[in-house]
C-alpha cells in the first residue's frame, strides 16, 4: 500500500460485528475478534471511519428503525469501551422487493456521497471494507482501494468477483487494516 487511506468506509454486519441475520436486539451485538483494535488503529491514524450498512430487515418489516438504532447504540458503546470510535453511520432501510429501488442501498453510492458532503471527507485515497462484494463495489464509481473480508457469510460468488478484479481478500477487519496501514505492532 503506497498511501494510507484518507477515509475508510466499513460495512457493519460480518465486518465489525457477527452477522446474525436481521439483527434487531442489542444483546445480540457481538464484536468480531480484533475489530475494535482495528478501528482504534484508524482512529489513532486520524482516518475518518464511516459505516455504511444495508438494513433491509426494516423494509421487510422484520424490525423497526428504533430496533436498528438500539443495536447501533450498543455497537457504539462496545467500541467506546474498547477505545474505538466510528465517526458516522449511515443505513439504508430499503429492500427493492418490498420498498422499490433506491440509490442508497449498496452498491449504490448515495450514502457514501452524503457522508462525504456532511463530513467534508477527503476522497483522494478512500478505502472500502466489507464482507460482501456490494460493500466494496463503490470503488468503481468513487475510486480508492477495496478490501473484501471473506467470512462465514460471504457468498462464494462475491469472493470470485473480488478475485476477478484483483481486489485484496482477507479474513478479518484486523487483516484489512494491516493491509492498509501495515502490520499492527501490538
């Protein structure tokens, strides 16, 4: 990696926390191993950390916006307790089959553009990290470096897309940050 990222966009479920499928209860929020430390490394480097997450369970009626906000608050508390911080979080509540098409659902870039505008983010060298191809695909339109986490819920076809496009594939958020910043010295 020649230059450290100027902004890092993270997915939430399967990247920072365990993906339980339609997370609606704060007590089910569980940080993945090394995730808090990885985010702390970004914080310490002065790199903004922005979470962009699809939450189609809202559009499907599986849980409410209030349920989502409670789980997000729990995540923020767990990270804070570990010395880590997310600068901002954006979520798409839609699912095309239930709510119709939208531009904010990843791989759409509306939430990324909103984050850039609201936080005056430096997009000269952004990075995108997630466990699905759609999480990192915005690099096609916005530039930057994608890193795919191949985890237990990552579809094989997503890994294949990443391989075809020569995108770095890692096993965890900690590994992704090692790729972007160099190995953690702790």
